[in-house]
């Protein structure tokens, strides 16, 4: 344990140091200059400070204030040594942060007894702090473990939903990655970005309640079948509603709002603009883009170029303009994600394809006319 002694009297300093060094487990650092002592305290942590009040450069109260301004000395005991008996002086010292007082001439038996007690308190405090750090580390490790388990369950459930919809499960992975890039580009809170990434794969969870003959039907759906298909949004909300975790709350908002449109022409509630949760606006764009690029039983895959054209054309109509702008800024990374898409009928080579400028937007190739179903 390291003790700091500060006193401008060399004889007093030597006498106090001699007595304290008789105690086991204590190393004493003595300073005649209070400014030098403060500078040393800023460089290393000490376990106890004893400081004289009446010194020419700084008073003991000045030293106490300087030390208490350092975070490392919030809980370190500071004892002021003084021959003064004025009550106001003691009050000022206590207000500055003094822990205890010793009166001059110092009784060496009292000095060693008080220092011994204060050192025991310091050891107890350090032990508790160490235990607290250990508990924090354990809690952190468990939190990471739980988060990993949570993520694994979500991905496995999402892949099961995708397989039932006739896909391989890669669609939800790409939607999550693209949604994360958009969310981060919009400077959303990092925790919210992570929740969007984890919740995005559950956007179509309600499809488990849709009959197989409709879900896997090749070609276009009839109006009646389309009405049934649209029920997957309400089914998804019912599955996810009343969740107690932030992740489930985000998942519910995404499931309930990913078919709403910026212009209010979507479903199920016909929400428009910023009335649509930001999480749903982000996932809606990511979902449509990747769905267009993926082959289904009812449609061929679009090229990323044509899908990109569609995204630009629907800016301010289907999609939040801010999300489209973020999508465009992240195009290099998004194109890299799509370049590894193994479900396309031909290998994609789009990494070098730049975003289209506003005057380059064009209609998709006729062979991709018709977006399939939603």
C-alpha cells in the first residue's frame, strides 16, 4: 500500500515517515513541495494521503481540492495534519474532501493506529472493487452468450420460414445485411441498428399461416388469393405482439409495417411517410430489392441493375427518400453482397457497377415486367 506524506517541514516529514515505515505492507512517498506531490499523484495512484495544512505554496485544503478533482482519488482517504483548532477551518477541509484530521504535535501511536485502520478500509474497498469488476466481466460474458443464442434462434427460425416459402434461406440474410447498411448510413443508434439486423429476418414470419397452395403457387395470384396472402402481415404481428424485449418490439414493427408505402398506398393500415416506423421503412426497401433479384416459382430473377432502377423510380412513392439515398450511398457494399448471391440463374458481376445518376434511370427490361406478389 502506498502512502503520500506532504509537509514543508523536513524534520516533521522524516519523523512521520520513520514511524509509518514500521507498519507492515506500507511504502511511504514523502514530499516537501505540495505541487510536486500533486503532480506525482496524477501519475500514479496512492492509497492514503497525509497532508499538512499550513504550507507556503499551497494549503492542505488546496491540495485536497486538487486531489479530489482526480477520478482516481474519489475514494482515497485524505488526512489533514494541522495545529489549527478553528472550527471553520475544519468545516472547510471537510467540504474540500478531507476524510480525517490529525493534530500537531502528532501522537505517533495515534498516527499508526489511524493509518492502519484506513489502510484496512482501503484494502477492503479494493477487494470489493475487484469483485465488482469480476462480476461485470461475468455479466458481460453471459450477455454476449445470450445475445449469440438469441441471434442463432432468430436465424434458424427465419431460415425455416424461407424454406417454406420455397427459398434457401439466403434471402433473409441478405435483407438483414442490406437493412443494417441502410440503418448505419442513416446514423441510427448502434443498438437499434443491431436490433434491425436481427429482427429483419422475421419480417415474413406470418407466412407460416398462409396455405401452401397459395404460398407456392406459380404465376400471379387471384384477387382472393392475394387478400389471403396479405394476411401474413397481421399473422406476423400476432406472433410477435406483446413482446417484452426491445428486439421483439422492433420485430413487431417491421413485420407490421414492411408492406406500407411512403405514399400511403400500402397495407395493412395505409400508413404514409414518417408514420411508418423507420425500421419497417428500411426493411421494406431491402426486402423488395433482394426479392426482385431472387428467382421464385412465380417469377424470374431481375438483374441488380433493373432492381436498382426500380428502387430509384419508387423513391418518394413506395420508399422513404432518405432510405433510398442511404441505399445509393451504400451501393458498393450492397453490390458486393449481391455478387455472392448463388441463387441467381447467372453469375452476377456487378461489383464495378456504379449507382445510376438521376438522368440514367430507365425502365426494367420487358422480360422482367411484373413484380410478382407481395
